[in-house]
């Protein structure tokens, strides 16, 4: 915490004390700002956050510095804990593109086609799925399904990723569903960065468009990209994902050079979590920040999430 301004350090220290006093664990997604990443008990991608939340037993409360669907997964996997979100307005816009009603309709029209859903959806919508995946295990899960045709919601770019790697047909539902942050990366910009740094490897998240996926050296979740950089014998990387991961890499891999693949790769929804909002939630534990999932939806999700975690090993 030593490089932060005094005001930030004071706030971080207050949160750390409140966290002990009110018996909280802080779980942060890799897209959080650095001042939140460094005070979190655990900072990772959505799969690892779900695995951590499932096993967490050192506190009675958890706060997710993330977006709703991640906190919902934590609440479902570890129902003995109280789970809070760092800002109740932190929603993933893509998750809203595949509502429960649409997923029910798809299952009714095509009951025989497996419905695989990205975890970036609401728990209510996910309850309609046959399988759940994250960006870290999408290929593994699709391989296990072992069918030539899959319906996949809600990211068309992730659908393309699975289809192109496994040579099967993956129908994107809805047709144009995507992450507004990753959709912005374009191959031309990345090729220009590469011209300036010819030795750099290109890494991208599978939520990036096909034209970006096709020029990469590695595609993976944020935790997989982090590991790739740490383990790599190369020193320079162009990274097509949200800025939070690049900041984490710059902080934790001092000998590597990290280049942005877009001018402003920022998820403003993730950034609705702030030190101030986290302090407020831990201190006051307001009802509207408490994450609850109706029992029937939670039960269906629990089965699917546990299956996904088991199949990710
Ligand atoms: S980066 Fe994209 S998919 Fe992730 S929370 Fe933000 S909008 Fe949703």
C-alpha cells in the first residue's frame, strides 16, 4: 500500500480495521482499481472468486468488489455466509442481455439443444441453463457436453471462441450479445501497438471480437492471462482486457512490460465499487447491498455451479 497517496492509505487502513471488527472477507475481481485489489483477501477472475467463496470459512461475511452476478454466485455457493456487494449499482450490462424470459423461451423452443450459459448472467436466467461456464473453463465445459450444436448465452464473441477452437456450431443468444468493454478492442489498433513493440506477445480475453482473437498469441480469462505473463519467458505483452488486470500485472511483475490494447479499456460498472462504498457497506451492512437469491433459483444454480467447478479441475 506504500505507493498510494496518504488519503487513500488512511481509507485502506480504516477498511482493514473495520473488516476485522465486523468479520468480513473482501473478494475483488481483477478489474477493480489497484487500491481495492491490494486490500482484498483474494483478487482473481470469476471462476477463482467462486471457488474461493465456496470454501471461505474464516469470516462470517463476504463483500464482493465486483458485479452482481459474481456476488450472487458467492451467496449461492456458501449460503452460511452473509454476502454483500460493494455497490448495489454494479451490474454487468451484458448479463442483462439474456433475461430469464428469453432463456426459458429458448429452452422451450429447442429442448434438445444443450443450453450453455456464461456465468455473466443473472442467477434467475442461469437457472434455465443445462451448463454454466466462465471464460476460464468455456472450452473444457463445451468439450464435456460433446455435442455438434450448442446454444450459448449471452456473448457472441465467446460463442465464436468456442466454435472456432472446437470446430462445433455454437449459436449465440442473443445474436448481438457482447461485453461493451471488450467489443471496443480492434485489430488495427493492436497491430499498431505491435509495430511499436514487435517483440510483445498479444493476449486477449475471449470476450474480444473474432478479428482480435485471430491475431493473439494467447486467449484466456484474466487469471489465466496473469499466469501466462508470470510464467512466460517473454518480457513484453499487449493485453486486450480491462485496465485493472494490466495494473495488477504492472504491480506484480516488475520485470515485464505491459502495453494497453485500447486507449480506455475501462469497465465503469466494475469501477462503481470504490474504497468509500466498500467502507460504507462493511460498516453499515445496509439491506440493499445484501445479496439474496430465491431458494428455488439458488438450488438450481448451486447444482450447476458445483458441476462447473468440479469440471474445471
Ligand atoms: S468487463 Fe464486460 S463482461 Fe465484465 S463486468 Fe464489465 S461489462 Fe460485464
